[in-house]
């Protein structure tokens, strides 16, 4: 399997609108949940 590079975000979260910040937080939460599921299933 390939590795996923985690790069530093090229923007500050404060540059995002409140709605965009909420979406980003939701995505990060979902990403964490999926990574945990992958680890458990291995």
C-alpha cells in the first residue's frame, strides 16, 4: 500500500468562513474515525 503524506496546511483556519471551519472539523473527525476503524480491522 502507498503511504499518505501529511503536509502542513497552506492556510490558517481563521482564513476560513465559520461554515468552512465546521466542514473542516467534521472532515477531520470522520478521518479520525476511519483511521481507527482501519487500525481495529488490521
